[in-house]
C-alpha cells in the first residue's frame, strides 16, 4: 500500500492510475506517438524500433520540443547482452563558431545562428537502429511522414506551448519559419490540424536513403547555407563529420539501486551526484520541510559542480567527475549540508525547457530510455531552407567566458541539459525515467526517485507529485502551489529564497519493471505526468 492510500478503500478514485502491462509498453508525451510505438511492438518490432519510430513522430507532433535539427541522448538495455549502452547524439558547434562572433555580453545568444550547434539527433537514432533494431527505418517512419503531410490534431498542452512561444518567435524567428509554423499569423488551437509537407519530404528522403540524405546532399547544404547566411560560416563537411558516440554510463548507488546516467557533456552528473549525496541521509524519517531542504541542497551543490567543471569531456574533466562521484567525494559534499541554506548561485546562460522524453520496453526485455531536444521553444527560430528542419539553439548553453571548460569553441559540444534515466537493481533494470524541462531534468529525476524509494509512491503518483525547482542564477527555489504553507515557512527560516513557481515545472515519465516480488507481477507499471498530454500504452 502506498503512502497516499492510508485506510481509504476508494483511494484510487481521486487520482490518475498507473498503466500496467504484462508484455511490453510504450510511453511518451504524445498519445499519437505512443500509439505508433505500441503498434511497432505489437507487430513484432523491438524496443529500439519502437523508440526510433516514436522519435520520428515526435519531430512532427512536438515541433517546438524536438526534431531532426536537435540532439538526442539514449540509455539502452540489451536483453541479449545483459548490459546498458549509452549513446551521446549531441552535435558540436560549427567550424565558424567563436566567442568573437557573439559580440559583447555575458551569455551566448539564445536565438539566431550563433545559438545553433550541428544536429546530432538523427545520427543518434540511426546509430541505435543500426546496432539493435530489427526493422528498416522506412516502415517505422511511415506514420510520421503521413501525419506531417496530411496533418494531425494539435494536443491541448502542446497548443498552449505553441501559443506561449508565439510572441518570442515573432521577435526572433525568420520569415520562412513563421510562414510554416504560424500560418495565418497565429499558433494553433487545441485540436486544430497542422501540416508540414516540407518536413514530410525530408523524413521520407531520410527513411529511404538513411544518414547520407541528411548529413550530405541538399539537406546538409540547406543547413550550412542557412547558418552561413545568418553570420556563422558553416560547411557541408561540418555536417558530414557529425558522429554519435557510444559511451560507458556513469553510476552511483542509491537505496540499493544503481542509478545510471551519461557522462559529460550530459548533465547526468548532476542527478548522480545529488542522489549519491542523499544516499547518506534517512529521508523517509524526516519531516517534509527537512527532507526538501536536503534534496534542494544536494541538487544545488551538484549544479554548482557541473556549471563550474563540465563541458566537452577530456580526461582531466572525467577524472574530476569520478572523484566527485566517489564515496569520498560524496561524503565530503554530504558533510557540507547543514541546517541553513548555502550560497551557491552561479551565472549561467539559457535554461530552456523544451525537450521530449520517451521510453519503450519489449517482450524480450529490451529497453530504451531516450531524450531528444531542440533546447528552447522552436530552437533557434531558424528553418533550414525548404527542408522543414528547425535548427536547435543548444549553443546557448555554452559559456561566453574565455578559458572556461564550457567556453564556446568550434567543434566542441556544450554542457548538455538532457539526461535519460535508467536504474538497475541486482544488475537488472527496475526503472526507466526522464523529466523534461531544462534544469528540471536532474531535479525531476531526483524527486521522482525519492518519491518511489523513500515515500512508497507508485510511478504515477511519483511523477504527479508537487515539485520544487532550484534556480542557480539567483539561489531561488520555486515550489508548486500544493506544498503546504508550513513547509514554505520552514524553508524560508533555513535561508531558502522562495520564488514564484513558473507555469511549467517539467514533465516526467517512469516505468517500473516488477519481477514478481511481493506478489506484484511480473509486469510493467508506468506513470505519465499530468503536466503534458502524454500517455503510456502496453499489452
């Protein structure tokens, strides 16, 4: 019985229930994309096929969050190999990028050509499919191509994000971009059809011809010419050189589980370091305000470490990370948490919240935890010629400080916000999880894990529970309205500066793999955040 059930026999009537399935499950923030993933699984495709199919679909139905012009990072469990593979599909700054080009100012611009890194998402999806998939890309992307060409009804929360981004896009986006994304001069209403025939042509070309159709030829030329025309010289050779990187995940222990994340340039280190710090405290035995204080401080220390140290990885940087995640490093950080809040604010650049998370589990036990992103809403506001490809604004996460480990440099990748999650127990997967929303990513992961392993929540309760968000630029902490006033007063007495909660505090998903212990399963249990339109489906 979870913490929220108590003695009420009808505890389930006032909440959304988790989705249970026995064989396989697909989960995303779009009902249309989830149906595509489940269809692949039901037709005999594996989890890798389903994830790539859903990623292509998300490029159509969530164009402000993800697409071919963005990046991806993936954690994948191979049932055959009995191990987790990490894949970094983030692209570098183009050859013409430099600090001198951005002009004076403390941060890299968050729109326009100077904010763009070369797209790595497609290369990552194709690498996953080539290594582990059982189907070709052409049938997997037929639904995405059809919806892009014929139109799809826009979901309610996605329409809201579209409308929210409209004033910003009017100020910064190119004319061709506005003509395609804001026809008739406005964002869509919920249920209104949107069509992207140019993107459909590009998806069809890539589905048929593979990597070369994007990173070489007309699409690569369009990307290079767009960036060059807007002030950042870029060559087709820059695009052809983009390669995803298979990496060994990092891990820490938390409550008898091995929590995995990608190494730098991913900010997975933030979630790992914060959870490793908290593993030394009895959080379940603390009152809510004291528990939140420890969670907040652990996250703030982990963010400060990442902001100060992380960027394009090299061996000294990785050694610094290994020391921070070692038992000695975690104990040192843990010892800094006292009764009062520390001053840890840092000057950071853009912290956008526009990302897509999806996951899939198949009947053979393969699993994919995938995150993909343009970074800001509609990325840079630039469209690559007539390709329908929206270019990301990920370079806004570079530091504008010369000599910083994360300084903007041609050929380097920036410190990256996205981090898919996968958690093992006794060497086998028990959780897939992810939380979108810029620096919400590690914060949502941490709070969701605490909710499940400390407070006994199920996955749906864990992702729906009220969340806090730390803001490193001003040391503020935002709390959603559901937190009691007594908790707010207690946190303020500890020196926490409570700010106004933003309208969007990120959206999370979690799959729990039950293996028959305690009378539950074997089965799959999935929760999808109430904060977006998403669903999970299984069979």
